[in-house]
C-alpha cells in the first residue's frame, strides 16, 4: 500500500478529535511533515519550495514548521498531564 501513512492519519483524526487530542495529533503530524520535508529537500507553504532553488526560504519554512510542532507538542494536554503527573 503506497499511501498507508496518509490513510492512517485520516483514520486516526476523528478519534483524536473525539478524545480531545487534536492539538497533540496535529503537533505530531507537523513534526512528521517537517522531518519529511527536510529529508526530501522540499518545503510546502502555499508553494513547493525546493532547497536547491531557494535555500533561505526553504530553511525559514522548515524551521517554522519544526518550532510550531515542538511548541504545539509541548503545550498539548497529554504532554502536560505526563509532565505534571496527572
């Protein structure tokens, strides 16, 4: 199956929404998206930005996605509950 990650993400999304884990879900999705973009040398932000064509814009977008995912993950409910021991 070629697109198993996309299908799995679509199947998990309603459960994340139902169990109020949507912030955690999207933080993980953004993190995966960021890492794959860096590996593939392409960032997507309204356009496909290739690292070879515009390295500054590529790295700005990639860093923005990484920071967004890490901050969202840090402030998601499962991580906060784990950190404070709820």
